[in-house]
C-alpha cells in the first residue's frame, strides 16, 4: 500500500512540474486574441458593471480544404492554383465583458450544431445566474460570475415542436418555457417538469408578457389575427371561469393580419409595464393596455399614419422602436423620418412629441437609469427611458461619413460626434444598445464600440476588433528599418534609370555634404518621408515603437470576412492599422493578399483582391501601403477572376514592384483564358516574352479536373493582355478533389542531397513545380466520424503531378478513408494526414522522393526532366520513392503546415494543428519515410542516425507550442522566418481565436537566453586573457633561462 502511495505521489509531482513549465513559458514568446464574434444582444448588470453578451460565429463547413496559391522559385517556371470559396454555418458565443474597459472575464462557445439562439434571460431574482435557450429546445442554466454551466435540459424529451422563450418567473426558481402549443414549467434545482400545458390552441405563437401573464397570437380561418391573454393560478394551471367552465382568457381581434415571422423582431413589437404595441402587416398600430388584463377585458386601440399625420397620405410606418416607461416610442417612416410619440392611457390617444425630419438617421436606442437601495441592490427606477438618436452623413471625396448622437427626450444634449467610428473605416451601424449611461454600438465591420454619456459629453471607452474572428487569408511582411531615410538616400543615389557618371556625382555630392554638414537635402527628404508615413495608428488601437525587437518584429496582414483588412504587430498582436472595404462581397468568402513590394524598398506595397458587391463578376485590386494601411491606387477587373499571383523572380525596373498577373474568364468560357500582366509600361512591354517561361494551372473541383496552361502571344499591347494556351488536362472521373498542395514559395532548400552513412550522396528529387492532389471516390459521403464519415469502400488517392508537363509522377491509395485530409510539401517530401474509418485511427503519411543518378552540371527548366531518363516510361526507374504511414496518438488533425526559417539551415518541422486547438511541431526525422524497420537496420542507417520505424507517434506534452491553452476553431497555420535563423514566427487562426508564437525548431543556437550571465562571460574572458599573457611571459622566461644554461 505504501509503495502504491509513493508511486502516486511521485506521479503527482511530475504533473505539477509539467504545469510549472507551462506557467513559466506562457506569454513570453506568444500571444493570443480571444474573440467573441458578431455582436447580437447583451444584458447589463449594474451592481458589478458588466455586460453579458450574446454573439454569433461563422464557421467553415466546407469539407474541401482551401487550396493555397503559391509561386515557385525556379528560374523559369511558375505553378499556381485557384481557390474555391467555402460555405459557412452559424454558432453562438456567450461572454461576460467589463463595461468600463471591454476586458473579457470569461467566454463560452456553444456547440456548433446549435445554429439558432432564442433567448438570453437574466434571473431577476438572483443576478448571479442566467438562462439561455438554443436550437428551439436546449435550456441551459449558467453561473454568471465564472461562466460555469450548472445544468441543461432538452425540451424535446417532454413536448414536440419548437420552444421560443424561456424565463424565470419566481423566487423558487420556476422556469417557464413557451413552446409551440405548449407551456412547460420546470423546477430549477431538480430540472424536472412540474406541469405541462399542452394544446392550448391551434396555430398560435406564445409570447411572454410579464412574470405572471402570457399572450398568444393566432390566425383565424378568415385570415384575420387575434391576441389571447392567458392567465395562470398559483399551481401554474390555466385559470378558468367557474360559472361556465370556459377559459377566462381574454381574446381580442387585431385590426389586420400579422405576419408571424415579424413578431420576433423588436421593430414590430414593443412592450413595457403598461402597454403592448404591435405593428401589423398593413402598417397599422394596435396598442393594448395591459395594466388591468387580469381584472377586465383588455381593449385594443387602433390607429394608422393617416390619423397621426393626415397631411402625409403617401407615407407608411416602416417600423417601431425604443419604448419608454412613460409610453413614449419612436415611429420610423418610409421616407426615413422619425416621430417620437406618446400614448395616453387615460384617454386612449396617441400624440406626437417630436418630429425628427432627417433622411440620414441610422439607429435609435433606449436606456434606463438605475437606483441603489439601502440593501445594496440595484433596481430599475421609474424615471423615463432616455432615447438616443444616432445619425451619419455620407462619404464624399474620401472624407466624411462621421456619426453623431443626440438625446431626443429627457433633455436635449445637442449633437455630439462619435469620434472613434465612421462609415469610411467601420461601415454602417448594425445594432445599438444602451444602458445606464453606456451606449454600445456594433458596426458592419463587426467591431464593437462602447461609449459613455457624461453630461453633454460622449466619451469613447473601448473598442473590440471582432472581424478577427473570421480570417480569410494572411501574409507576413518585415517591419521597416529604424531609419528608412538612409534607404531612401541610397535609392536616390543609385537609381537604375541613371548612368554611371550620375551615380558617381551623386555619391560625391553626398560625401561632401556629410563632411561639411551641408545635409539640408537629406533633412528635407527625411521630413518628406515622415509626412508620407505618419505614425502607425488606428482609431481603435495605440501605436507601437518601431525600434524594439527589430530582428523578429513583423507586420501580419490579415483579410477578414467582414471586408476589413488589418495590420497586426507580430510582437503583441495590437492592431497597427485597418482599412474597410464597403463594396466587398462577403458571400463568396474570398479576399486574397499578395506582397508586391517588400520593405527592402523605400515604400512597400501589398495587393488586396476581392469580388465586388452587387457587381458580379467584377473584382477590385487595391494596392495599399502595409505600413499605414492607406490605399495608393486600385484597379477594377471587369471579368471573372480565375486566378491571381505574383512573379517573385520578375520585378518592374521602374517601381521595383514584383510583376503580378491575373487570369480572367475572357472570352467567356473560352479554352484559352486571357492573362493580364501588371504593372504594364514601356519596359515591361518590351520584356513580356519573359512570361513565356512561366506556367500556371487551374483546378475545377466541381468537375474534378485540372488544366495546365502556358503563354502563347501578346493579345492587347495597350493594356497588358496576353493569350494563354492549354498544355495539359487531367480529369478524375469517379473521384472528387478534396485537397491540393504545392511548394511553399517562402521555403529555402536546405541541401540538394542527403549524406548517407557510407558518405555517399543521395540526391533529393526537388521539383518546385510538383503538386499533390488528394481525391476521394464518389462513394464517399460528407459527415462526421472522426472528422468526416465516408463509405467503408471509399478510396483516398494521393497523386503527385508535374504541373509543367502534366505527367503523373506517382499515386498512392488508402482504403476506408474519410474526406478530412491536410497536405503539406517540403523539399522532396509530401506529408499528409488522413483518417481511417475502419480502424478509427488518425494517420500521418510521408512520401520522400530521391533520384538515383543526377548530372549536377545540368540546368533544366523543370526538375521533372532532371534525371537522365526520358519522360516515356523510365522516370519511375530513376526515382527512389519511399512511403510510410504512422498512427498519430494525440487526437484528430485539422491542418498541417511547415516551419519556415530565413536561410533554411534549421531542421524542418511539420506544424500539426489539432481539432482541439492544440499545435504540435514534429521534427521531419520522426516522420521520415526512410526510417528502417527494426529488423532491417544497417550500420549505415545507424551512422546516419535514422530512427527505427515504430507505427505510433507519441510526443511529450511540453512540445505543444500552445502549452495548456487552445486556439478555438483552429483552421490555418502559417509560418515565416526571422532574421534569427533559429527562430520561426508561427501565426495560427480559426473561428474565433488568433494565436502567434515564436518557435525554435533546433533550439535557440544563435540567441543568448535571458538567464545568460554576461558578467561571468566578461570575467572569464578577462581571466583567460590575463592567464594567456602570464603564460606567454612565463614561457619566454623559461626559454631565456634555458638558453643561459
């Protein structure tokens, strides 16, 4: 027994040590952003100044992994692919935020299967708990302080049909759930049904009026609608009349039929403690006094716009909003004007309080103040609700679009500008919520902004960039040099358009100016440079110092589904700048970013490409400065874009920008699409024939077809139009393309060969034009099962293709595979993950390709031709292709990526992203296809340090770069090198989280750790120097003494 306790104690110590490692490392070399998604609704808790927020997330549901557009770095060829837009589904998030600073206290992501959200209800009898209703049947009871789920209940176990509203009606914790034709009462502690009222009426919609009453809307046979008020006794039974045994429920016929789906929207349905206001289908207003519905027959006051404004015969009521305790609410007219009206209960009349004649009114919102009792509890006061009006003007000539706010009742404060939001940078206002002096505004760029009204001053408190919860694409660019004016001076002196004597004279003049202090020209250039590049800032974030951590600091450029492009600081994730495109078509989920000019030049540049909203098939290419996010110029493409890419080996001699091209569907559906080269000027026109050395291919996943193209001739010399020519075609008849991959254009080849144990060289088959295609036969079906169920007879095929010639190099088949697969290529290897349905195991397979013979002096167009064999059937004899599969024991794999370093010296690691949000770097040596079986290990293998093959891959937990945290909804991992060869920057994102970390695949061999003792190094160096000096003198004295002897 003592032995068992000792073992358990030692094991516990090991666990604590692991967590100690996590705590020591977290936050030192990584950062993360925990987003909450698009704002939907919120509840305010005044006693601790927090807001409970319900938001929604968009999640990718496409079973096909996005293909990556890449460019090879061979001297003559380029291979590219196209992207297929992915579909999305909706899930929901609940979070608690601090009202004063926006900090997130906790967050809960609801299951992705629950795509609808009905109710977020606070417990008015206990502020520490709240209630949610999702998917029309799932009731959950939460602890508001820490986000803990206390219990949940599925109403489908009790009643059929959907449930729409849930609330807590008394101090005993009785939960009332309004369902289709049924009302459930559940006891909170035991989660048991104490009463169920079934079949109250046919075809009704139940609505909660207050804690005691319920009303329903039903449609009659004649098409009219009626409202029924339902009363309950102390035992939660429907009240009945003892005289005639009929329902005592009050029934009133409404003035006009009501569309049932409109009743859920606040713009057509308002309630306070005294009246119920309903906007009917024919734009009539039905107002019901609900004060005495338990004592007398409720009466409906009916009115329309003709009675309110007799002089306005051609207008209609568009919607209603913002009801107050004194029965004031706003009527929004069809011409955009607003009416503030008040209903008088005593004489049943509707009077106009104020007419707000504006056509640019955006949103209205109402709020109430709170009072604190002697017991310390906050209660709603009887003061009138304050109604805020937010308006905006139009953008003209790139300026304007500001929003302003004013109080239209309860005292006019005048118009105050909301300085941190505008139509140009944030789009339109989507939702407005106000409470206790706070005003929360969500914009169409998904950002959330909190303001506070202090007297007549509107103060901006905080903002959240929730567009980062759905990232479409990303690029990473180096941060500029600390003194970029020196680079500008060098460009001024050595402009490629000048001759030798001009360069020489400029150099001499600069030297003379430096010697005699006549550097006014340089100072002016510096001032101009500072004016062109203002401090990197945005309306939502602060600036950062450009001189800190220069070796690693980069700018991460991300495009988002909201149409917003942001520049993030790689050091801490702060937003440096943002630009919002109002004309982005967010339905296609496609916005690409390319680096066209790097920071080695005075003014870097990136291109943002996206389809235009309501202008199909047009697309826009926007060229922006990645240092400040300002747009320089743009170009509209009038035809459908089939593909875009950057030619990294060809740059414009005038602008130093990398040549860019795009393929358009013109003529429409022609077998030879048009290629446009950009920038197009006199010099590039003379060199257009260089494009003949480049090739591209297009993938049609709907038709399971791949087509390769070359460049034929110049078609439009004025605008840079070039005609393409088809070169090859591969069609997968009975299979569907589910994933593709190609070489990473940023990868540096470490070495062209492997040194074997016998000191021979084994040449790598490095073909930057090789692509990998994963197909699944048409018997598979989409679904779950470890990341996607498929038929037991489904076959996964991995095909290696040379994209220049279209020749198939090799193919591999896997039986019983699901449709969830991820691919990554590195040097001469292809690594892919797949799930075996029969054995229920996650697998990682590796393909390594080598050449038997190679002529190192031969320079070839495609490395597919690098062997001495011809393409007619002898290639497989000249290639050594190894393939092995491993069982991955750490869960299901979502995505694979490659660690990139600046020089390619550091060992390559495969970055494995798991479905649980963890990221694990695996050294390529562990998934080497050349790992020999234990019985086949030779002395040369041992000399080469090849690890004997074991089918299961297991790694210690401290190797995970995410430590004990997760990246929720992880979808993509990207990597780039830094000036430190040992260090790689890894950027990962999903829906909704963002994560960035610095990793050292081969340990930090070129970095001194923070714990390094510099004093000891100096003392040791001085001591060795002194000892060397003493030893030298002692040696000389010994030699001198020896000679005297």
